[in-house]
């Protein structure tokens, strides 16, 4: 329907009513000598000034007409009109014939600009921060089109309380997608959707992992913290050039968390013999393997490493999310469970509702089913492959070889002849955002000369306009003589 030809009458009315205001109308202090009308007028004026100065009512915000605000706050229309006039005279508001009363664009002289309470992201000159894809790649047009289609087709029951396992439609789409793209063997009934891998780990730590979860000696500290919050202790397994040394798993552990396709953060895949070995260990010890496949789709060479889960879906819990493939702002992740664990995970999660938006889950299902998700992944792969090549070529010219497979959104820069802490401190002074390997180390890890080390950089993050210059600055940082 063309809205300009036949506008929705409710839309016109809503526009006319202006914003919906929450105003905290405080009673006038006890003992005030003002009359009742004056008191109410005073508290409305104060509430509006406060809402403007703390940023809740931003510059240009259209205020409701006198009539509707008067009805909302239980005051006479004339009182509201008088308050608006007072605030116009003071410079807080402006009124233009035919366009209502708005918050002034520029702060009043002598009044500080409204401050928002959100924390500003610290600024850096070279942003090699970890953990996110380049925000300019977010598939805005596809997301908008998929939202329109998903909502148009959704039956009314979609908008009631949802299945605690998450949208059946997305579970169907994911079961097909993960089988096709990652070799995962599953069924929609064995998938549980959550908001993130972190939440999924926290959930499993409450009832599934048992007392001790073995983790890679180097991994995300906040994932370990989430597991420990859920009541499971963590114990490190050393990581080397073949991934986690699973032949050194302790009998105490009842599960192990691995990043087999691309060890985080060292970047190496788990070797084929260790893949087989860990599945055997789980079978022999009645234990579980948790496979965090956080960037499995972002491989840039010709030999994709398939999911470990396919080797034995009865002992492997597979988890992943769209945090790397689309954006961490979306908040959708999945657990592919051995069938015997579905009930316990459902019960632990809470039987009433899912914890992620069903609407967003439908949009993701639509993206997958329409092929837009695959196109987005292919586009992203090309984009990041080029970035990865620029980085490795620049370092190769300076005589530094970047190890690890060509995958994901981060790389480890070795520092053979320099101390990690010294280079990291210099990086901070020069306003780089990046990490050092020791930040990922489990506190119980014993360290020797063969322990992983180096700087860990997210090469997806810098803006396209400065990427080459950022890489040059990074090469100088790492290779300069001190
Ligand atoms: C090792 C690892 N696992 C999982 C994830 C996905 O995290 P989440 O789904 O909690 O955002 C990331 C993303 O940054 C990661 O680096």
C-alpha cells in the first residue's frame, strides 16, 4: 500500500500527539507558601527543565500539544500552556507556527549541554580491537528486507510467548545451514537458541558440565568467568602448534571446552590425530566435549576444517553465534546438543520463554533461507581475506611471518626478540587498541619458553579509510629497534 496516497489516520494522530513523555512531577516542598495551581505549574516546569538538561529530551524533540500533556499529567490546559511559555522565554523550548513546540537546538546560554549517561568508547588512533566484525559490513539492506518478509509471513501466534528452545523456524533453518556449511549432524529438536556463546556456556555450567571443565590454557577470560559463575571450576590444558594437548587432559575433568577449527587466540586448528583422541577420551570417561565454533565460516583457504561434532554427536556439544559472522549487536547463538541433554538444558534455561528476541530469530531464519546469509558470508570472506593479505604481506616485507591458518578476524604477531609487555606498553602509549597473549592465559597455566606469546590484533576492526596506514604503524611498532 502506498502510504503517501492513503495515509494511516492513526499515524497522523500519533504525529500530532508528539512524544510520549515520562515526567517525574515532584510535590512542592512542604511548607511552600505557593497556592495549589502555582505549585503544580512549578513542578511541571522543573520536570521539563530536568528532562532537557539530563538529555532525556534531546534537541529538536517535539513536545506534546498542551491538550494531551494536560490530560496525561492531570493539569489544566492553561497551566501547561503557561509552563511552555515560561520555558520558551527561558530558552529551553522554541515554538514555530504550524510545527508545534520543540526542545531548542542549542543549549541555553549559561546552561551546560545535555549530557548523556552512556559511557563513551575510549578513542584510539589504531583500532585493532578484538571480537567484532567490521561494522560497515552489517547487511543493512538484507536485514530490512528480511524483516519485512519475516513479519509479513509470521502467523499471529508468533507474537505470543515463545518456545524456550527458541523459534522452531530458525532451528529448522540452522539445522540445514550448519549441516551444509559446517558438517554438523543434528535435528531442530536438539538445538537450543540463546543470546551468545557466553550465555550458552553459563547455562551449561549450571547443570551439565559437572564440577570441572578443562579449558584451553589460552582463551577468553570472560568465558572462563561465566563458567565459574555457573558453579564449574576451570582447569587449563596446554596449547601448542597442534592446538590443545588433549592427551594431557586430567581425569578430574568431566568436560573440555575447545576451539578446534581455529584455536582462540593462537589461530591453529586442532590436529586430526588430536580430534580423534579427544572424541575417544570423551567416550572412555563418559565426558563431554564443547566445541566453540566461533568463526568457522570465516576460512580464507581452500580446505575448510569441518565441525568436530560430526565425529560423534552424542558426546559433542556444538556452539556458535552470529557475533563474528554478522554482529555482536544481534544477540543470537545456538547450542547443538546430544539428544540426551536437551531436556536438562531446557529445564535449566526455564520452561516459560526463550531469552532472545523471536522476531530477530525469524529475521535470521529468513536471511538463511533466502540465501542472503550465505552471500553475506562470501562477501565478508573476500573483505577479510584482502585485509589479512595486506597484514601478512606488510609483516613479511619486514621479515616477520604471521603464523596460524588464514581464518577469522584476528592474527597473532610474534615478537621473537622483544618482550611482550614492553611492546604492549609502547602500543598503549601510541594509542593502539590491541591485546597481548598473556591476557588470555589461564591463571593456573605453567609458563615456559614454548608458551604462546605475541600481540593479538583484530584486523577486521580498523576503518577501510585508515587500514593501510594502521598496518604500517603496527609494523613499525613491532619491528623498530629499541
Ligand atoms: C573464542 C570466542 N568464542 C565465542 C565468541 C562469540 O561470542 P558471543 O556469542 O558470546 O558474542 C567469540 C567472539 O568474540 C570468541 O572470540
